[in-house]
C-alpha cells in the first residue's frame, strides 16, 4: 500500500516503529527497581516498612509516594513521523 509520495511499505513501517517505541517506553516505565532498598523514602523521608523492602528489592519510595507517582498523569509529546501538512495541523 502506497501513501501519497511514500514508497511501498512506508506506512506499515511507520506504524510498526510507533508500536515498537511505545512498547519500549512501557517496558522501561515498568522496570523493577534494582540494588539495595532504602530504609527511608527518597521523597517524604518516612520509614519504608521492612516487609516492603523485602518484597520489592531496590525500592526507593514508600507506598504512599509510589501510589502518588503511579497515579500522576504523564503527558508525552506526540511524534509526527509522517511530516504531512494535514498531520501538522492537528
């Protein structure tokens, strides 16, 4: 399938690249902490319970701060891979 002046397969390659980028971003955001756990939260300085430190090695935040961070909306900039005038006007 050709899209305008693009060569055959270019649209599918753009879609696959977008999906690959999004999957990589999601996997990176869900990466497990590594290393030694902190005894106190890196943000609020509250003590992190020992059960949490044992269950999640490498943890740096208390439960409340982690829930707040997980619930925060992260706005990402869109990538205009195609570069057409129509997609730039949206």
